[in-house]
């Protein structure tokens, strides 16, 4: 049986593997032939895995992750919680080095790791680099009244304005095309191209809907205008705010905050945490921070040829001047 087939079996039952690393998610985003996986197996049991998307760009082999995929990186089977710290780290080193050894020859590698993985030293010793990024996570969804109290005043005001002044209701039964339109508006307002096609989003939505692990919310007023929307996915451990959108002419209504409040309350019925997925864009960071979430660092792990690293450093220097 191939490594990919073994991994498909593993992700069908192993709930500690995040949704973004599960085989069906990768099939929907990278295509069934567009990804592969490194495995470490002892006997009949898989102890470590690392899926990756394979692309050819400008004659180079690139290992990365698909669009709308928050994180890939390694998965390590949970070890004995009573083991010593020294033994735990030794085991992580061994498993990660075996994963690296199984990667195909590549020119460039870049993946975000889930924030649970904080030990990247085995990759550093093999020449990889790390960049710290941040997400915002509500770590306990069990008490909705406490969640509401933890929101900053502007979030609560937005929710109240949306319901009391604009009489907005939140719908979760509208066609996916309505959400796609709102999501597209967000990029158009910023003069940006949408980094994925409508068909890409439809394909991913169909895969999530088949597994009942997604919901999208659209804020609509009495005149039928769609103000804003957000889309979440979840697994057994966390919900994730995957994408959102809003009509730029109606952004003053507070509807996006209300969409997220509904999403958070629904997420509490199916999982433990709510991950806003963060952003390096300051306005986005400010928006998600106001929901009372905890800032949590995660790693981007990369490896590039020396000439590519040099050009990247030069461009960074030019932009900063």
C-alpha cells in the first residue's frame, strides 16, 4: 500500500490531525494528484506524517500548501504524557528528521505549521528557516455569556447596531454564490485579485458540505441587501474563520461582527476553540483582536536556494527604505 493510501486511512480516524491536513481537504484544494505525504511507520503504526502540495513554477519544484489552507506541517502521534522532556524532544527530533529525509528533491519549500508545533529545531539543523506569524484564538467556547463580555465595546456596539438600527438577520441557508459575491467584493475594494477561483471555492465548499463541517453566514437587511458574510470550517478540536466578505457600501452597519458572533455561538456546539486565522494586515488584526481572542504565534518554515534568499532580502531592504 502506498504512503498516500496509508495516510488516507489514518486521516479517516485520527482526530488529532487538523482539518487542513486531512486527505479529503487536500484532494479538494490541491487535487488528488497534486499532493503527497512523507510518513514514518514503525510496524503497522504510523508515528509521523507530513503532507505537502507539489507544484512546478518557472522550472522549479515547489513544496507548499494550497490556498485557503491555514497550515500543513508535520503531524506527530501523541506520545506518552508521562515521558521525560528529554525523551520527548529526542523522539520529535528522530521523527522530524525521518520526515525530512522522505521529502522529494525540491527547489523551494514553504509551509505554515499549526500553532501546536513549537519545536522546529530539527528543521533548522537541516537548513530550513523560520518566520513567526500570529493568529487569534478563542480557546474556550463553553460559556457564551463570558465570550460576549470579553468582546471589546466596539464589537458589541456593532452587533447591536446591526440588529437594532438596520434590522439585520443572519442567514445560513442562502446559495454559496451569494457568499462568493461578497467575498469577491472584499478583494475588489482593495484593488486585489482573488487568490483562488470561484470554482475552487465551490469545490472546497462541496467537500466540506459533504462532511457537515462548514457553515457560512450572510447578513441581510429588510430590503434584501447582503451586507457581509463569513465562512467557517471545523474539526473535533477547533473551528476556523476561513474567509469573509462585505459590501463596501454597507460596511458601516456592523454586520460582519454580527456574522462572527453567530459563527462563534454555533462553533461552540461542535468544537472547542475558534481560530480567526490572524492576518499580517493591521486593519484585519485589529478587527479580530477585538473579539477577546488570545494572540498565539505560529511558524512559517521555509527553505530556498541561496540566490532566492538573497533576492528576497534585497527586495525586503528596498521596500523598507
